[in-house]
C-alpha cells in the first residue's frame, strides 16, 4: 500500500485527499462565522468534485474514517453533498446520490459525529418532490434510511429537529407513493420501518393512511423474507401505539395473516418478527381479547411449537417473551397452554439449560429464556381454577418437578450468606415470584403441593429463616426512609411474602415488629415520588417491547407501578388477621387512600379491599359514591317497592339497581297506581341483610362491624344470590384473584339496555343533526341521551332544584341541554361516573382534523360555562387542567386555538381565554403577519399583544 505517513495514512490516500480538497475549494464558501456552504452551480465543477469524492471514498475503510484528517475531509464532503443534492443537473444529482450512499455505508454509526441535519433535509426534500431519477430512487431511500437508523439514538434538540424535517417534507406521504413502485418497494419499507421506530410521533401518519395500511397488510406474508420481515417490523412499531393497535385489529384478514406467520410453516426470521408484533398487540387487553379468543388454538400451537425447539435460541426467546405478555391476562389461552403440555416444555427448558450453570451464565439469551419461563409459570398458576389437576406421565408429574425446583431455589435464597452475580440475582426474583403465586394459587393441588414441599425443606432452617426475616425487615425500614430498593431487596420481600403464608413463620415476623414495619413502608410508598416497577429492576423485561411505547393505554401491570407497595400489602394481608396489635385506626386510612388513587394498580387495590374486609369495611369510599348513596332516602323518585315477608316496605330506584345489581330487578312484577312496581321478596330475605347490601349497591361501600355471625351468614347468602361477586369474595375472606379488578363505583351500565326501562327523562343536545335512536320505542330524531332523574338529582344541584320546583320544566320528559352533542356525552359521563372524560394530546389527537379538534375543545368550553349555571362541582378545574395541554402551540394548530379563544370569550370563560392567549403569545408576530390576530377581535388582540410584550 505504499509508505505510511501522517499517522497511518498512505501516500495514495493523502494524494487523493489533496485533489479532493482542491475541488472542494472551488465550491465551498465561508460566511463571517466561518460556516461553510456549497454555492457552486457549475455542472463541470460538481462533476469533478463528485468523481474525486468517489475515488477518495473508495480508498477508505471504517477504521481509516476515524482518523482526524479523514474526519475533517468527510465533514467537508457532507457539506458539499448537501448542496449538490439540491442541484437541478440530472447527472450531478445521480452521482451525488450514489456518493452519499457510499459515504453513509462506510462511516456507519460515525455519521452521528457529523452535521447531517442539512443532508437529511436535502434527501427528504428530494423524495418529497419526486425529482429522483428512476435509477436512483432505491439508492436515495437507502441512504436516508441508513442515516436515520444511525441518528435515531440521538436525543434532545437534534432528535426533534430531525422529526420536524421529516414532517415538513411529508416523509410518510412520500414513502406511501414509493410503496406503489415495485422496483423500490423493499427500500421504501425499510425507510418506513426506520422512521416509525425512531420517531414515534410520526406513527399516526401511517396508521391513519388506509391505503398504506392496506399495502402493508398485503405484504406482511410476502414470499420474500426481506420484505415480509420489514413489513412486520413496521407493524410492530405501529402496535406500540394503542390507536395503531385499534386500526390493525379492525382488519381481521391482517390479524389472521399475523397468526399464520407465527406458525412453523413460516421461515424463522418471519416467525420471530410476527411473534414480536403479536405481543405488541396483545398488551392492549380490551382491544384484542375477542380476536385472541377466536384464534386461541392457532396462537398457542405456534407459540408452544417454537418454545419446544431443541435449538434456535432466538426463536425460543421470542416465543417466551410473547407467552409472558399473553399469560398476564386471563382467558381460554391458559387452559390451551396446559393442553399443549406447557409444563413438560418448561421442564425440558429448565433442566436442560440449568444442568450446566456455566452455560446459563455465559449465554444471556438462555438466561432470559429461563426468566420468562418462571414468569409464565407464575401467571399460569395464578389463573388456574380451584379443581385443576395436572396431567401425569406414568408416575411422573412435570408440574411437581417445577414446584420442587422453585422450592429448592427458595431454600438457596434463605441459606445465601454471600453476594452472588447480578445474573443469578435476576434469576432469583422470577423463581421466587412464581413460588409465591403457587402458594397463593386458587388451585388446591398447586397451593397444597408447594406448601408441603416448602415445609419439609424449611423444617431444619430456622436460624437461616430468622436471619432472612431480620434482613428483610431491616431492608424495609431503609426503603421506608427513602432508600431506593434493589432487585435483591425485592426478591427478599417476595420471600417474606412466601413465609407469611405459613402460620409458624407469621409468628416469627410479628415478633420482630413486622406488622408496624410493613405499615410504615406502605405509608412511605404513598408519599414517595419514585415508584419502583419491575421493569426497572429486571433488565430482561425491557426487551419485551421493541421500540418506544406511546399513547400508554396498554394493559397495566396488575401489581401496579410500585413493587414494594404491592409486596408489602401481600405480606400484610397474611399477617394482619392474626395480629393482636392490629387496630382499625392503624389500617383504615392508608388503605382507603390507595383505593381512591387512580394512579395505583388494581392488585394493590384488591389487597387493600381484602385487608379492610378483615375489619368489617367493604368496598371503596368515594365522593361519587357518597352523592349517590344520599338518594337512597329520596323516596319520591323511587320506582320499585320491595315487600319483605314480615311486611316491611322498602322503596328503591330501578336505575341504580340495574347499574349495580341487576339480579335485584325481577321481570315478573306487579305495578301500583303511583307507578311504583311491587317486588315481593322471598321469606328467606332478611331485612338487615338487605339493608346492608343496598347500602353497598347505592354507595359502593358498607360497614358490617355490628353484625352477628347469624346475620353475616345471611348477608353472604344474599350477596351470592344477587351476583355481587366482588362483595361476596370480600365477605368470604377470599384472597384476591390475580388480575381481578379492585373495588370501583360507577353507574354507566344504566345508560345501556339494562337501564333503559327505568329511563324517565331525556337529555337533548343543542344540535341540528338528526340521529335515529338505538331503541325502537323511541321516535326522537335529535341527538339525545335516555337518562334517570334520580341519578341527575344526585349529581347536579341544578337538576335537583328543577325537579322539585313544580315548574312546567320539572314535569317535562325532555330537558334541553344548552350544549352540543360532544359536550352532552362528556356531561353524561360525569353524571354516571363522577368524572369528566379526558382527551390526551397523543397520537389520536394529532390524527384528528382541525374541525374534530375544535369540536372537542368547544365541548370542554361549553361544559365549563354550563358548570357555573348548573353548579357542577369540580368540573371547571378538571376542564382547565385538560385544556392546558391541548391548547399548547405545537399540539394544536394556532387556527384552532384562536377559534377556541373567540368562542370562550363569547361565553365569558376568561380563564380559558387567558390560557389560550398565554400559549399563543410567543408566536404573536407570526399571527399578526398571517392576519389571524385581526380575526380574534380587538380585546383579545390587545391581550395577545400585552402578553407578547411581557415575554420580551
């Protein structure tokens, strides 16, 4: 290669560099700040410069490209190429695209070290104008894709600037056009994958484009592996957005193709990508449950076939990751997995892999497979029915082997006297967690088997167990004081949960003040601003989702976002009933606080409800429940009369019963002349028991401390007959079922068919649009809601005053609400749920048209105005907090914000006007030049000007 000079650069390379710089000097010009730009329009100079770039790049390698002299040359090449890519000379443009492709291929990730924003802008602009010669389209797409792939990891300002460049040049629309051209289809798909994976904010532009989604759906099972895998990657990224999932689920043919791609007849690469896509889809439980159930057998067959492979770890790992997400929720897929001998597959994986500990530690993928196996097993046993019994092969039961292995591992944790590697520590938590779920399992066989094996193993370990309890309680005190828990601390908490299920170890924990330590921890976690979820502690969980999640409407972890809180409640639930020191005062406050917190998961809420039930408190105290509970005494609105066997009369409200306890609404009844319907109760219905149940039905909460055993037994029987499953579980002191919903209170069911027979008033929106009613007996064509006076009275003082006023409107069956339809829908939600629904500035919001956004914001403004006249408590503040983010410039177009300001000003909603003015003030000059300021009116225009001056 010639004599080496200047730090390893050859004479030839230095000569090429010198000639290159001669050509670059003819076109690069520097401004006063010494920033270079390519300003040459001479085609011959462009051609010569590109040829010398080509020759120079042909002599480079990745290692040489990191030399300081070479890096300086590359910086100038990028500036020159950025300018030449804007050339109108076809030959120069062709050559520049090829040189750009070569450059980004050579320097690879090093592209991040150079000023590439202008190059990205030039390439994007070329694609948007469709000026690329047909022979260079693929090269241009590939070059941009390569640059974006390497730039997707940058953060902050540059990442946002790239997004703005891509949006300005409508890159998604451009790609949509290129997807229609066969010769560059693959490159277009790769670029699309790069864009949606690296810049989630652009996903909505893909899933809202029906033609593009159709093309992607048609090619997800393309016979060319490169095409099908990249299409599946695009769909996987879209599935990280809840709204993208909904769009895909609407296409049943697409979902069937995805399931087919998961099967063993597909190539390994396709199976891997389809498994990733599928698990991105199934995390949105409310969207996918019906589709999943319909394809259950095919899905399980595809997953178990992949998991049962003896080699091919990447495919096995993706199958395990997918099964881990799938088994989080209940459904027929659980029993299907057992039917496909999932326990035998697990035994094969674990014992084959773990027979050699060294290989387990050396291969991270094998370790991760084992971690997911224990997660899956934990979910499977948590959802098993009580009478389940595993299959046995001869004298062997594979599930018994798994239980024994988990118990043995727990023994190792107890006897651990020295620190271990982080990998093995991360292995302990999934195994111990699975064991805890076995001990708490509703299935008698599994809970008894695990308890039996663990009792035998722990019989000779009192001292190590005592040391473990002391260590864990000391750790809990540190966490209460603000120390962030480690993965080892969480594993120890799980072990404490296991021990707390055994009476002999419950005493050991209580003797060391365990109850008060747990209570202090719970109170401390409620005050903490740093939740500790499982994904933060267990690195392998971060790999489940490939990409950044957005629009987080996904199925939440049942344990909630704070593991210490959840496991503290699990431990406490086992200890508190046998503790002589436990008092109602020490438990009531934090648990009701947890139940009423919307940001805490259903698991902690379920355990709180269980703990409170031990002290005679059932359900959740809520402001909305208290409001509705008061109408129990409003007998003038009652439309049902219960007659008990002793002659006791009880007037109730059918709408509330239909919403909360339909079994108390019999069909074959008599009607009184005053429109009350008589319901003769069975002689087995006790008056006191019925009163307690109705208290729970009306308010979502009841106390039963004062009941004797005989009456409590009657309440249990009546609760079971009424179908109040949640209350029945609490009364029977059943441990919370994994995945069950905690106590909640709303009346939205009354808005459906169950509540329609009890509707006695119609809320009619101010709208000129006609809409046929869903109920055949209703002939009203305007937009309206069938409502119930009793619920309106409880939720709104204005309505209560109106119905009791004796005026003509109080007897009318139709109340005209002075708002549009969208506002009426939100208002009805408030009446029946106690909260105004929130619209988030997410992908769905961005996908709306200006008219649709304006409609939503107008609805909030109308409600804010109505709240003042109808005395709707709490609505105005909630609306202001919702609108604060929606009225931000960049989230909503300024034209829409100006229209909202004008509308709010007309209604006298000055706080909304001020909010909009504050958000628009920074772009006052732009609005003034465009003429938008003049449209706002003199007073609003002056407010904008004053706020703009204040910001200067």
